[in-house]
C-alpha cells in the first residue's frame, strides 16, 4: 500500500511542523533591549559559565530585522517605551518577547509616573522571568519555557 494511503491524513504536515519547531527553538536570535541594572545579570547568563549556546540562544542580533526574540531587560520608562514598541514592530514574525526581571514584568518597586508598569501594557509578552535581578538559573528556566512555546506554536497561527 502506498505510504500516502497508509498514513493518516495530516501525518506529513505534523512531522514537518515538529521539525520546524525543533529547528526554531534551537535558533533563537535575541535582541537584547537593556536599560538598567538587570543587564549585569543578563551578561552573566550570556557568558561562558552558563553557556546559553546550549539552547541555541547565544548569538545576539542588534538589528530587529534579524532577531526573533525581544529580550527586554531592566526598567522601562515611558520616555523609551515608544522606541521599544517600534523595535518590536520592526521584527519579522514569528517573534517572541521575554520580560527579564520584575521591573520589566510589572514596574517592580518603581511605582511612579515615569515607569511603565509592565511591558505587557505596550506589547505582548510570552515569558515573564521574575526576580531583582533574576538568577541565571531562572533565566535559563525562562528560556526553556520559551522553547516549549516555540515548539508548540510551530505550524500554528502566527501573530
Ligand atoms: S528588577 Fe532589580 S535589578 Fe532588574 S532593573 Fe529592576 S531594580 Fe534593576
């Protein structure tokens, strides 16, 4: 019996999606948008000791057009918020956003007129990494959560 008849409908598509997801989740080109002290911990995660190259995420891109993960690191002020939004808009789909640290996720203890109270008020966030700053292990866990999400989304609707 020919393979096309033996296999249930959609088998090839499903396998292709899984392969695509696998390739995508290990090809993370991140754009680091670093504004504040969380950046020090970000650099520590990116250095050799924690080796995020294991996750295919070791190579940053400083052009939004070449990046697929926007890593927002540090406090976001209302003054810089339009720049952040513009960078997000310049990234090609599929794209994902990580909120690195409590300031980025919620405004943290900067509950004032100048600070964005969570970047999800200006763009969609896929993974939140809490902490002030987050420990590298938490960042790696966040990265793995993002990889799961990328794998699950492969072949599905893009936003
Ligand atoms: S979460 Fe803490 S370490 Fe990170 S930017 Fe805010 S104050 Fe700085």
